C-alpha cells in the first residue's frame, strides 16, 4: 500500500532517545527547553514565547482558553479545518462561525473572513491549508486594525513563509503539530507561540496544572517549603517531554532534507499529471511564499472524486480528502449561510500520497493510476476556471 503519510525516523532519533534514557530524566526538562529554543530560532522568535506541548490539539485548546471567551463570543474559522479547532472554540465557551474559502487553495481571503464578522466576533483562527500560507498578511493587518485576536493553525506549515516571514508569527497566537503524519514528527507533540510576554507566562503556567512554581527538586533549592502549592487558577497537564523533544530536535535538523524531497515529489506530480484535462492541480504559490508541502491535492468534476478514490484504494494507493467542511457538522450547528467555495472544494478535492519515503517510481505509479482511474470514468473535462 502506498500511504498518504509516512513518518521518517531512524538511527539518529533512536540515538537521541537512548541519550534521554541514559540521563534518566524523561519528563519536561532540559531537552524540552532546548527544543523550544531551536524551534523559536527556526521561526524567528524568542524562546520564552514558545512552549512545547503534548499535542497540537493541546495548543489549540490552550490558545482559545487564553482568549477568555464569554457566552456569545464568536470565533471565525475556515470551514475546511480540522475538527480540533472548532472543538477548542466550543470548549473554551465560544461559538465557532465558519467562513468560506477559495475553492482552489482552500484558504480564506481577508474578504471571506470579513463577510463572517459580527459585533460578537472576538477572534479569528486561520489554517494554512496543506502548508500554503494564503492571505495571511492582509488577514493579520485587518485583525490588528479591528482589535481581533488572530490565532494561526500551523499544523500543516512547519516551514511555510510569506515574504520571508514564518507563518505563525503574523498573529497573536499560533500552534504547530508534530503528530506522526506531520512533516516534522515527535510521534505526538506540538508547539505553541504566544506573542504577548505576560500571556506567554500564563500559558506556561496553565500547561502545568496552573502552578506558579513546580513543587519538585528544582524548587527545593529556592524554597524551604517546596511542597506547598501556589495555584492562582486551575490548569491541565499539557507539556511535552524530553523523550519526544529529543526526537523533535533531530527532526528539526533533518527538516531541510525533508522539505527538499517533498518539493521534488510535488514537481514530479506536476510533470506527470500535466495535460490531464480532467484534473486541476494545486495552484502556484504567490510570489514570496514558500510551502511546507504537507498536502498535494488535485480536483476533478463533482461526483467523480469518490469513485476515483475507491479505484485507487483497490489499486493499493491510499488517498483522502482533508478537511471536511465543519459548517456541515451537526455538533457545530448547520444553520449558517451556504459556503460555496468550501462546499465545492469538499466535492472535488483529493489529497495524494506525499512524504519523503516515496520514490520516484512510487510517484509515477500514483500519477499513472490516477490518470487511468479518471479516464476509465469517461467524465467531462474541467475548464480552467473549474
């Protein structure tokens, strides 16, 4: 089976984990701090503003908690998003309001977001679809002008940039995911960025039970009653650990090679699928933008996508569509306006296998099978505009 994603980890990661075992400190400690510092340098921020967590989802939940949402507060997010984003808004006490996206890029424009704004809008969450930065600079500028908090969901975008600036640093809060499917993986894990220094301190406290000062050996050196607790507000335990941080540090060193191979695969797909009138390929990146190439997606006539995906699965090739439009999910309410871009993308889009473990022969096999499955259906071709 040619899978959609496949983690790339080997001897270097094993050696890093063995070193953690040898030091006999497995929890959140010096290697977590080192990973935070290395990642902060990677995105161009100070290390005290980033926090290594046990998942990207924890980052979303913590980010929305920091908003201090009250009943009736609304948070806008693009409908094609991972369910964790909407869950986080609801659990923080807010109401998710879904905006439309461009049917080709699956990213919202500043105008898409403005169309969903009401007097109750408190914040905006933006997902950089498939690693493509989207309209982030204009969105961030409008949020600042309006006094709205901007949260960047960078789960797909560990190395994406817009005009030389790392995505995740345009807004007020951001999270990255390092689960087993991601470009950089720690198995499970995530990173949270908090622009405001005081809020960053609070985020770190909330991620460890709300404790102002841990009650362990380190605190014993500065307090005569180190077992006493200072908890001004309750939190949860969402910290990452030194085992996964050690893996992440190695993965961060390997990231340039991962990105180079992903870019080669994207270029090979582009060549192998060029001239197939029944398919739309991913749109080109705007000038000044770079992608992490987490997804490679094609689009085809409505009604065809599901049959093509089934044919590819029978041929040993796993494909899928991410992410299902959340404005159609009953848990979040379905009484809002129609979102034609999101609905069209959901009907026409298919994500193909993309990971550094693919050889050129694998990519050509996927492309040939896709062209064959489309041709076998004898469907009408797409226009350029779709």
